[in-house]
C-alpha cells in the first residue's frame, strides 16, 4: 500500500478531501482532469485514497502530491502509466529512481500550480510585451487573464529563439502541425470515444497521452536526423 494511503487511514488524520475538492485544487493546473480519470488512476494502483464507511473516497495531502506528480509526468514527459507506476513503486520502496531518458521529477512537480498575471509572466520570462503579443498572434500562446507554468516555459523558449533571429511569426506552422497530430490521435481513439461509460473515457484520455508521447519520439528523431545531415 502506498505511503499516502497509509497516512490517510492513520488515526487522527483530519484534512481529508473529497473527489470534488481534489478536482478544485488540481484542475487549474490540469484542466483535463475529471472524476472518471481520478477513478481510473486509482484502478491503475497509482493512488489509494481512503474510504469512508459509506464507501466515499477521501484523499489526504500525500494523495494530492502523488496525483500531481503522476499528472505532471504524463503531461510534461508523456510517460505511460506503467512506467510511472514502476517509478512510484520504487519511491515507496525507499529508492531514488530515475525515469527513462534521465528524467528526475523535481520539486516543481510536487508544488502547487503557479498562476501568473500578464506582468508576472513577462517579468519571470524576461520577455517584452511585444514578444508576448506576437506569440499570441501566432497562436503559440493562447490569450488568457492568468497563465501557468506551460506558458512561462514557452515564453522563455521564445526569448531564447529571438536571440537567434527566430520570431513567433516564423512558428505559425507549429499550431497547424499540433492540430494535425491531434487529428491523428482522435482518429486512433474513435473506437473508445464511441463508448459513453466513464471507464472508456478515462482510458481514451490515457491512450491520448501515450500516443502523443510516441509522436514526440518520432518528431525528435526526425529533427536529430536532420541536424546530423546539417553538420556534415
């Protein structure tokens, strides 16, 4: 049993959260999180919330951190659940594992989601207002009142690219390429998408992450191959 589940069942533990409260805390950072996905992650033995006498799930602070870690590894590194489960099993056993590719989840994966207004985003990224405007115009960053870590990472990358003469307008095709990849993923998920039960929807969401990860591997390989030819 994961340590978080043991903590949730310990006598005197009071700060337990319902599914609704967990969603309220995590959906600002992970908008695609749903009750069915939470149940699916439990079915996959990635989190083990406590149960009340009536059978309702109750999540402790450790469960919340564990969920944030799982969801971050899915979103940021496109890791399949079986790899994440193995990583968590090693953590529970007291080891300090490293994920494939040398990825070592850092403290940011366990921290609360950041919410930055426009001025905070510009300041932390070291970007000009014009660069952000151009990024939004090129559909590289979506317009918003509040931005998260993903937008901050993208804007920081754009700052570095600008130093090499690459402007957001040069990247307009990236949004189209992303939409085409999304079309491939949606086509692959048609059999599951036709089912209306919560379990199928959760499995479709998990498969979408895994397919995106495989597409990322292929894209990276093609770019490395092209760079190799460029260096000759």
